[in-house]
C-alpha cells in the first residue's frame, strides 16, 4: 500500500464512494491531477480488490478499500484537528502537513492523539473522524452544485484540498454558513449564493463550478 494509493482511497471515500459511484473526473479534480493518471490508478485499485468500477457509471470502494480509507481519514483528520486546535494553523494551511504525518502515524500514537484531543468526532473542515472501532456518523454527500435554485441549505463540510480551502478562505465561506442558492450559471459557470446570516441582506458570493462540486451541504 503506497501513499498514492492511500490518497486515492481517501478522496474516493470523501466523495461518497462508500455508497455511490464516483467519476474519474471528480477524483482528478479532487487530487489536482490529470484524468489519464486516474484511469491507470483506478485499474490498479480494482485489480487489488480495493475498488469496483462500472463502465460509464464510476468507481466505488470494496469493503477492504473502505477499511483502509477509514483508517487514513481518521489519521489525516486527527492531525488536522491537532494542528488547528493546538498549533493555531489556519484551516487552509493544515492539509500538506497532515498529509505527511498521516503516513507515519502508528496505532499507538493515533490512540494517544485521540485521547489528548478529547476524542473529536469531526475535523476543522467538517469531515467525520471514525473512532478507534471504526464507528462514525455518515458525512453529508449533497453537493452545493446539485442543490436546486431557490433552496436554502447549510454548509456542512469541505473536501480536504489545500487549493479549495485557500479559495474558500478568500471568498469567506465557512462551515455552518446558511446560504440561499440563487443561480447556477450554465456551461460550468459559477454558482451564485446569498449568505443569510450576514449583517448585509444582499451579501452574495459567486462560487466557482469546481468548488461547488467540493462543498457539501445539508438541508437547513
């Protein structure tokens, strides 16, 4: 199991690949890599029994793939929590260091870190942290890009991607924000939303097509 394979399993898990099919395009966008590279790695994951691929539908994780992804997500998000809460990292700064730390974290260190942090259930960008026994409440998998115009939702979590987190920091969109979806522009244009809890009732944001596919929301 290489770090690259672990990263693939992790992003597929984050996108909902435990229970639904994820496209190569979604994986490529999430990892900031070429689509051709995704095809090659997906083939390897299927051959090793870690994923299932359905032509024209997408890829999902097998039970073995889910178990590995859950462990890697637990390690990564635990370190993110530590870096933000104890070392005062900005949310947009945590991904690269957490990425390094997760691959060298022993079970004993992880359990000690969990206890030190008070057994957190979610990381700073809203993602669930499985406990030691693998129990957790399922993440929301409703994409902002799929919300109908005119609906009101609450921002639940962001995909763990440094470029995305930097972007969302720049446009000042946060976990817990209540937003009204005004318009999805055609041809991969931006999504216009209105922030409902801000002081200004006309406070609008334009969220890029790519970002709208990596912001998850819940019904308000």
